[in-house]
C-alpha cells in the first residue's frame, strides 16, 4: 500500500531490460461451448510474454477435456466447485507475471489488448500505484456486438480515486492488474454472493491504487442466459437484500478506511445505486423490500430522492412517490412498446 511502501516493489520493464510477463487467469465452470475460443484469444495475443492459466472449477461437462487439449501451452488445474472468485484467487497464486488479466471462460480478449494495456501501464509514473482499465464490448451468444456498454470515464481533476471508482467501476476483465496489488488486498472476497469484482476494486482503491481509464476496447463480454449465471437471475433468486447489504458494506469500508463520514459525492453515488436496485425490485413486485432500498437511498441523500431515471420519471416520483411513478412508467412502456 502507498503509505507502507509495499507497492512499487516490482521492477518495471525498463529496469529489467525485458518486457514484463502477463498472467491471464481464466476460471471455467461448465463452459465447454466457449472455453476453447477464450483460450485461443489468449494464445493469439500480439503480446508474446504471457502465460495462460485456466482453473476448472468442478465442471461436469467436457470443459476439462477442452482445456487439456491445449497441452503445455496452458497451465491448468482442477478444483471442487467453489465459484469463479475462488478459481481466480487460485490462478493469482499460480501466476508468475508482473501483471494479471482476468478473462472468464465465455468471453474473448481483443487481439492486441495485452500489448496495448502493458504499454499504457508501463507509461504510468513510477511513483504512482495504479492500474489501467479499458472498455468491454458487449456481444450475444454468437459473438455479435450488442448495444450494451458500461459508462466508464477518467478521473476528474481534484476527484478522489475512491469517488472516481464508485462512479466508474469496470467489469472484471477490463483492468490490467499488478499481481502484487491483488495479493496485498487478499484477492477476491469469496464470501460475497455477487459483485466481487467491484468489491475488489474498491478495496484496491482504498489501499491507495488509482484506476486509470484508457478508452480502448479490451474484451468481448458475452451475454447469454444460463442457469448458473448470477447476472441472469432475478433479484429474488439472488437474494432480495443482497445489493442493499453490499452497498452498506461499501459504506462501512470507506468510512473505516478514511476515518470520517462519507463525502457528499460518495453518498450520492451509493444512494443512486440503492435507488436503481429499488426500482428493479419494485418491477419484480417486491414492494416492501423496494421501500427499504428507497429509504436507504433517502438516508444517504439527506432525505431527498436521488436523481435517477428519466425526467418524466423524476417528476412523477417527486409528485407521487416511487411506487406510483414506477407503475405509471411501466404502463406507458407497455402501451407504447418501449
């Protein structure tokens, strides 16, 4: 960490006289249909100094056979099913690279992703504890590009790194991490039910690591519906209070690390997140739980309703409250087909 001097211990490429090794860690669980393409996207990178690490997380399909078919070009290991965060942590333990890139078994790296991100990372000031991150390209099951995207941005002047990260928290495979930073904070928290990458990024930022946005594509983020995909489950299946508890966890982490009440901008972004989840839960007809989210959002926003949604929605919410506003918006969308 910055204040202890434990970061910045790894020599840069310039100091070592060679390009740094990059370890690409792929967790795999029942992704036999996709994992070959994922591994090939690693081995076909334009950057030659890399190692491919694949952890099979207790697959019951043909994933392990596919992984082994690459022979010694891939370091691979099997483990009982523990979830992707545990598999990624094991991959980090095995990694020998200065840098670590995570890639899920159903996603695909952009061909020159590693070369570009290493160049960007090595250009960072040596005195800065930082990682670079780029954009994800959202694609469907067949790999065709979708309209989905993450609204990422760079840090504004005078904006705290933690505040920036909360506004612009990237997906798992967008950053190029330094292995030492990951080990320093203990990797992914396997006790969390979801959003483990956002939690990891927040803990890194609280440890003094700045996330530097470089607006370039990094990987193809595949969207498909599978029974074991957390992102495809309803809020009831995920646990209705899961997101509420996660945001309260973020609040406690930040307050404990900074030793003071949350800054206004941090309160705003957390309040808006609670409100967005409350709206989604309300659409699934869990009114009482949604009200808990709305109340939590108002508490963070000093009694006000956070500004979330379209202008008509915000006006309706101000006049009639979130339940009536959501009902009217949903009725209009159903009538217009929007």
